[in-house]
C-alpha cells in the first residue's frame, strides 16, 4: 500500500492506527486523514521523537498494511477456490 491508498482508506485503518499509536487523539486522526507528513508531525508531538524516527515508524506501518492486505487477498482467494471445489463434488 502507498500513502495515496492509505489516505483513501483512512477510516478503514483508524482502529489499527489507534492500536499502534494510542496517544493519538480522535482530533489527531481527523487532522492526519492519511497524510504522511501530518502523521509524522503528530507522532513527533505526542511521542517526543525525532522526525526521522517518526517517518520510519509511519513508513513501516504502511508497509505492514501492504503485506496484511496481500495476505488477506490470498486467504480469501484460497477460500473461494475451496468453496468452488466442494460445490462441484
């Protein structure tokens, strides 16, 4: 996933973001709205970390969403194929 995709699906991922960064408020999440620089700035403020560290955490989070999304797609495809095979028997 990239940042443009995250911005478009921001509301879907807000729960995961709250889990990862519990110090972010609802107002923070509303202001961030999936934008990388906004997230980095808020992480710096709330956690007292350097911009580089905040950027690394944010980018790792987006990369993790990509692998999770890919895994979910593969799992759903496998379930659909299994249903199709059992329906033919």
